[in-house]
């Protein structure tokens, strides 16, 4: 290859690409030369771990997933009909309103309806907002409610249709790019492939998962870290009562009983008794409890859950009385943030926070960092162990935040899955997050209309694949 002067105009497109790639590689190397001497044993271990994870991430990105094209077409027609109806509803109120146009939405809600302006901060800049949280707030106004709700529903449908209509590769497989270093917590991020095909495998809804299926002769397994963040919060806060609740058959029922000790909520059926406007005791224990773990404020949670603020204040008071270790943990995080600006997770990952230590948003981010990062490291270590084991026939397909999706030969189910749970079970001090396996021929949970979906695996699966998947698919 002839020498190329990077400072002279490229003579052809190949030369331009060579120059671009060469400069990109050299700049990366020069940055590495500066940063490498600054690494200490902790950050070196973090770096090496994320570098090692590139191998299984690349393997999954290259493999992709098979699609049931008939099911994809069925979903497209159904969602298309939903979008047409929502568009018709919007036209009855505001003819021609585009639910994805911030300019039109601002003109309608803040101009026509004269509603109070809602703002959000993005990179320190205060702007008028029409995002989901804003539209949910605006829906409290009587005249804005039907339009705001229709806009939110239309946006959800459009987002689903964008996944369904994503461009596929030549072999008609759906591929994603998995990035092991995409976030500050160590959680993976996902996006479309390098060739602008496929999409994000980590945000597929239960409805859309029905079109993702196993290859011929294979079966899917969805290995999920059960109640992972609750386990992490319990052990990070060292709250004995919350640790005990995590070991129960249903953590949210146990939490409900501890928060309301004067009521008999000892079983799932009793915890499902109505509490307030469609919410059961268990619902509140699950939703409000999770947000309270991350220092959600009663005022904000009341708006999100659409319940009175005094009721949410009573819940949080009872919650912290039942689990006193959690507010103590919050206080310790605040102290660490103000004195060292540094949080070290249960897994040993360290992060320095550069935002203002006394800011409430920074504190909430620091509190959430430890559990979320710990779960990410536990899952990723288990995924790496599973990949390294090279179990015959097992093929990794996706990493979904606190779960791993893979496929295996149907005839070797018992032998393969007997090895999986021990590999994904990663003890961390006194904490061991249980792994739940679910198996099936498509990724959606099984139902009367989807008999080939995934079901919990407890040593065997007596089902056989129905003729539903014996269609011509790729």
C-alpha cells in the first residue's frame, strides 16, 4: 500500500476511508497511552472485565435472531389498525395534530389550551417539554386529558412499529450491537447493527417478543435474575427484614405484610386485595417500594401512581419503619458523596460523581448506582462464565439488563440447562441472586393464544412444538 499524506486531499474514496480509520485508530492509541498509567488495581480490573465481555457481545451481535415473519406481519397489521384509530381520535379534537411533533404539541397545549408551561433540563439547558412525563402531568387537566392520552398511546404504537419495520439483514435475521461499556453503571446498552439493520434487543415489549423465535431444531431459554435489584438493595443496606423478605416465595407479598402488619396479607391472594383505585396492596408494595428504595419522594410518586400524596407519605413512613436499614443506607450514600464524591459497589466497581454533591438528583443517582451496577456485574460475570463454558449447542442471543437469552438443541434440554443455572449463579459475599429459567420456542410468555411461548422450567418441559411454527420462516 502506498504511503498516503493525511493532510492532502484523498485521491479516491478508498484513500479517504483509509485515512479516517488510520487517524481514528491512532487517536485511540494516543489516548490509551495517557490513560493507562492512571489506572489502579480497581479500575484495571473494571477495564479488563469490560474488554473480556467484548467477545460474547460480538458473538451475539453477529448471530442475530430468527424472526417469525408471519407473526411480524400480523403484529404490523394489528398495530397499524391501532395507530389509524388513534389518529382518527386525535383528528376529532385537533385536526392534523402530529403526536411526534414537539412544535405542534407545544402550540396546542401551551398556546391553544393555555396550560402552564412544563420544563425539563437537558445538559444544563432549561427547555419547554412535551415528553412522556410532561404529557402525563398535562393529562390531569380535564380538557387536555383525551388528547394527551391519545398522543402517548400513538407514540407507543409508533415506537413498536419502528421495531417491526426495522430493516433486516440479507439472511432476514434481526441483529443488534451490544455495548459492554455503554453506561456508567456497567449495564450494557444495545442499538441497531453496524449496517443500520435490526434494533435495540433490550427494549422489546412482551407483545413484540412473540415474533422472535428459535432456529430450526433449537429451543429458547430466558435466564432471569429473579428480583435482582431488590436482593441488591437488601444486602447493600444490610437490612435483615428486607433480606428475609427477598427469600420469601413472593417478595412483594412479604413487603406488603411488613408494611401493613395489622392486616392479614400473608398470601398472594390476600395481598392482591384492593387498596386504592385499582391498586392492590401488592401493587403498591411493588411499585412504590421499588421507587422508595431509590429515594423517590412521596410528592413525585403520588403523581406517578395517581394516588393522594398523604397516602404515599403514610406508605413511606410505614415502609421505613419496617426496613430501617434502607434510610440509613441513603444517609451513608449522602455522606460518602459529600466527603469523597465516590461510591464503591458491592461488586467492587468504583465511580466518582462530578455533579454537585448536595443536589437531590445527584444523590438519587448515587443511591441507584450501587444496586444497578451490582446486578449488572453479577449478570455479566455469569454471562461470561456461560460463554466460556462452551456448552455444546448452546448459542447466546441477547443480554437483557438482568437476564440472558440463548438457544440450545431441543434434544439436549436437560443436560444443557442443568449446567446453566450454576454458571449464572454468582455469589457476592452473603448475597446470591436466584436464577429463574423459562423455555419455549418464541420469546413471549406462553398463553392460550401462544402455546409455544416460554414457561418456567423446573427440570422438564412436557410440551411439544405446535404446528403454529411449522410455517415458512427464516
